[in-house]
C-alpha cells in the first residue's frame, strides 16, 4: 500500500495507525503548494480533493479522509485495539472521538493556518479551541488514552492535531491531562518511527 502524505499534516494519523497495525507501506511525499508528488506526478490525478492523506491499496483503489483510512487499516489488519469490533459500544466510542476531533478540533485549526484571516478572527478560533480542550482535559482525567485503554486510532488523531497548538499559538496552559497524554503518545515507538520517517524522507 502507498500512503500519500505531507509532513506536519493530518496524514500523520494513518501513518501512525499503519505502523501500530504493522502494515507495510510505501510513503509518497506530496508538496501541497504545487500539488505534485515527489515523483513529479499531479496529485489531483490521485486525489481530486487535493488534500492528504490518501491511501492507495494494492489493487489500485484509493481511500481518503483520516477517520475512514484509520478504520479501514485497523479492520483489515484485524486490530481491535486500534478500532474495536463492529457493533460493539467500544467501537462507537472510538468513532465518537474520531468524529469529534475531525469536526471540532481539526477544522477549528484550519483557519489559524490561513494567511487571509486577520488576528481578530484567529483569536476567536483560539478561544474556541481552548474551550474544546477544557472538555478533553476533563475526559482524560484518570485515563491513559481517550477511551481509557488501549491506544486507539482516535488517540493518534488527537495527538496529531494537538501538535499544531504551539505553531497556531493556542494557549494550552492548565491542561495537565492533555500534556500527560501528549507525552505518553510521543513516547510510543511507532509514533517516533512515523515522525522520524516523515522527517527523513526527502522529496
């Protein structure tokens, strides 16, 4: 399988999940400014949305969108830690978090990287994000991960988007449970491997 990625983006989520599931992958870097792959291929021809990630299966089919790729990888690898079995409440809890992170966190960060937004608008988004992190910090009280144990695809997603907080100037002070979570996930070997691989891979 091929994972089309760009460093510093949400494509780190499926990258971590793939490594957690021990699925062999080929990484293909995408320049999101030019929408060219490292091989000089027009990325719009691979994913008409123009965004990463995209997962290309061995049969040539492609899947996009972080929560969907994460579920596909976990299901095909039969990894019920990353994504619990279909029909179980544990599954719905992980899906609940995946959707919350996608709609409430991920999309709230996007305007903070948009140069056309003025500082007043950015301040509103930072305030909104801080409110959401207040909720997450409470939910993490007494838990190693979002649903307790084990580490799931939702944890990979929360870790990835929260890494943007410093660059986006989101005030994370006082969120001790979130900080402990970030430190814990950052120490996972698969997470370190994914981050290092993306940093070392040259276009």
